[in-house]
C-alpha cells in the first residue's frame, strides 16, 4: 500500500495502479483460480446446497499437495519442482525418438529384403553395416536437389560464391546427402586426407592437394549437368544464363588464379569443420 497503488491481487497480493493492469495480471496468471472461486461462491454451489463446500481443497497443478486456500496453492506452485506435465512431455519426446529409430531400422530391413548380400553393403570384407557410401565420382547429387536449390546454385549464389563450394557445403551439412560424404580431413596441417575406396570399402589416405582438385572436377561436372537440365527453365534469366555459360567454359583457365586457390581452401575448411560428423559416419559404417 506504500506504493500508492490501489488495485491489489487477492491471490498473490501484487498491486497495480489501474484496474486494467490488475485484470491483465489475473487473466495471465490466475484465470483458473478465479474460475474456481466463482464456481465455489456461485449460488447453485453454495454451502446451503452443498454442506461440504466449505471444505473445498485446491490441489497443486504440478504435484498431489492440496491447500485450503488458493493463495496457499499459488505460493507453493512458485517453488514446486515436481512438474508432472514436464515429466510426461519428456517421456513423450523419448518415445518419439525411439519410434524414429525403430522406423529407420525397419526401413533398412525392408530395403535389404531382410537378406544379407555381399554386394549390397551389409557385409563387405568382414565389415557389417547398414550404411552405404558413394565413392568420389559415384555420388548421386543432382537428383537430390529440389528446384529452388537448383536455381540458387545457378543464379544468386553464383555472384557470392562459386557453385562448387556451395555444392560441397550442401553435401556435408544436409542429411539427404549423407551417403555422398566420402572425404575426411581431420588435420589442416597434414598433406593427406582420408578418402572412401569403393573397391576395398575402406577410408584410405590420399594426397590432399591432388584429391581436392579431383573433387572440384567432379563438382564442376555436376554443375554442367545441372545447367544442361535447367538451361531452358524460365527461372534462369538470360543474363544469368550467359554468365553461367561463360563461367563453365572458362573454369579450366581459373586453376592457377588466386580465386581458385581461395575456393579450394574454403572447400578444405568445409570438410575439416565436419570432421566430427565424418568420424561418426565412419564409426557407424564399420560397426
């Protein structure tokens, strides 16, 4: 009352200058309590008709504790840690996660028709796994792109970053390209990188500098194939079409430029920054 505010909440004793502020407070924090008070004091539920109404209890909405007055319940709920609703939600989340894992397992079994085949990637040279990895040059990238991604690679992104870099970033950051992740760089200082070999079904060391050049060549082929597919699309404007065609034709002449070296370094960093993802993929492949 010392504050001069004349509108006081009957439940938590907070005070406000205007009735509207008090009303907003009750509407946000005590709506259920107010409704229960109305029901308790309504003529049809008065003590005359219901002798036991004076014994009405207010149960905590988080635990089983009960209180004679709504104020007591409100004070208790501010510190109650036994939130059953939260526990139920946490359990539901865990159940949903388990269902996803079960569905993935079922899908894997269905794809393999429940059989073990030495040529289908389930058992190779003594390696048991449910993961398929496409070696460099055998990736299946373009069909996995949606139309917007295709247009972005050939238009807007071309003026910010070469499509080859963006394509590599998509492969290593988008789950739909997981089987196309075939390269590991765990140390920027070494001259080697680990590359998946489809003949041995193992990750083997390769010269990093030469290998990244080969990787860029294959991504360049992807860009050319993509443009061949999209060149008649109305979403590729004439000025962008001319720019793309010139870029594709002149790409081989860019190899000795500083721009090419920077883009090559960017690709190396992209793969390096995904080293933990690749370690996990490798571990899952061999287990």
